[in-house]
């Protein structure tokens, strides 16, 4: 088992990662009757995509013996209706170090094939940009 999730009432849950016992709290967003005081479940989906992209880049960077420490991503989730769902995730990945074009392309390609990206519905638009220093 990976995790457990408990409903606390008032549209809030706690998710516990069993191996580490780390806890994540979720709230329904304000636009869906919630308080918006924590990540919503759909925020976590979008954030998981960004985290996965960077993690897979980190694995490839280690293989290539290059440093991407300090890489950051800005994440925007766009919701749709009928049915309510994520219709687009926009991610801007900013890297602190520039590399030769070949290395940058290898890192980008690795990121775009991360497990979360491959698991999301094909109709969910993934707009991923990589920002390299000049």
C-alpha cells in the first residue's frame, strides 16, 4: 500500500504516505464550495506533473553528470466544466544552468516522458515550457 486518505469533514482530507509517515492536507477549492486553505486534489495532480518532470530531469542529469539543482517550476491548472475536470496544465520549468543544446534536448525529452505525464488523459492539454539561462 502507498498511502491512506482520511476525510476530516468540511471538504478536507489528510493523505498519509505510509513509508515516510509524511502527511498532505487537501481542501476543496473556493470555487467548489471549499475553503481553499490547502492544495486541492486537482492542484496535487498539476503539482505532481511538475514534480515528476523535474525528478525525471534530475535522474537524467545525474546520468549525464550535469547539475540542475535549483530548478523550479511554476504551475497553472485550468479547470473545465461538464464534467468538472482539469482541461489544461501549464508548467514553466526554469533551470539555473545552461548546457549545450544536445544536453538540454535530452533533459527536456526525458522530462516530457515522465510517468505522470504518461498517465494523464490524452485530452488533458500539457503546456510545458523550459526556460534556460542565456
